[in-house]
């Protein structure tokens, strides 16, 4: 099968301020039918750009050429997640306390009739996406594409009960990228992206607290419901930061 690459100009804005412009950038792509959104996500992942707000592409050209090993691309041999250290570590309680009149939490939901298997909600590598304080109140693909999320709990640190809105496109990207769970400190994700995640087989954890105390990566996240519990159930969530 013939490899393909894409060449393009790009203009990037960041949610914490600033911008970046590139000309004639090239990335490996999965095939000639790749979309501009997919190219933009590969571009962000290749450079590891965090807090990306928007990416605008121009002069896009897709052409046959052997892959060069673009980070996060279709031939990136390092994309497999390394083993996470085990053993003891610091436990961080992510349950918090409900204010008077508020429903307790956190809450976990998955579409498994008998409740999610432990492997899907316990000791997951945690990827922390910090958007707290960002002016733009949406979390789109650009804010996520720099992270390796396969098999991970993707935790959205928004810093607010009403949170930042996860877009349906970002939810679909998380499903396609193989994330195991999406968690947020917001009270609840919007209905459409929430359905995309649940329909895609991911678990969703809401009303987490204490995310500001976690490192960007390296922690292990757990939000295990009681045995056999299905639907949206209250859980005790915590993270272990290995020594």
C-alpha cells in the first residue's frame, strides 16, 4: 500500500494567548482521503502543542510519499503506551465534599448492562488536560490532539462547576483515539458529546474535584462503582501518583 503525506500552511491560536504560523509543514497521513480536521490533529500531535484553541489550514496538498514517522501518525512506532510504574504512591482523593443543597458525587456512567469491568475504570493511566482559566469556553480537538490518550482516563480540569464545553468533534476524536474514560470537574458534560462518548464505549466520570493536585501525566485514576451497579452511579474516585 502506498504511503501518503500532507503539506500545508497553518495558523494556530492558543487558549492561554499567543499564536503560531507555519508554512509548508508536512505530516504523515493515513491515506489520500484524509480530512483537513484529521491533518490538523496530526499537526498538533506531531509538535506536542498544548492548549491549542484553533487551527486553520491552507494550501493543503496530499501526495504519495513514504512515511517519515510523524509523532502520533500512522507509522509512529513509539505510539504504544509504556508500562506505568506500580507499587505504592500518594493517593489523591478526587471525591471532595458536596456543598449544602448539592447532589453528591462524583458520578460514573457507562453503557454496560451489568456495570463496567474493573479494567475500564480502575488504575487507568491519567492524562490531565488543563483548561482552567482559558478564555475560550470550549474544548475542541486541538486541545486534546497533543496527548497520547489510548487506554487512558482523560481528565478535563476546567476549574468551574459549569465547566468548559467538550465539543462533539472532540468527543468523537477521543473515541477514535481509543481513550478508556473521560472525567471532568464540571457537574455534567453537555448531552451530545456525552452521548458520543457513551455510545463509543467510554465511561464518563463527572463532578470530580482535586484535579489541580494531579501531575499532567503519570498518575493512575480509579472510579470503580459497586459490583453490578449499572447506569449513572455515585463512586469514590481517587488517583495514585506512583513514588
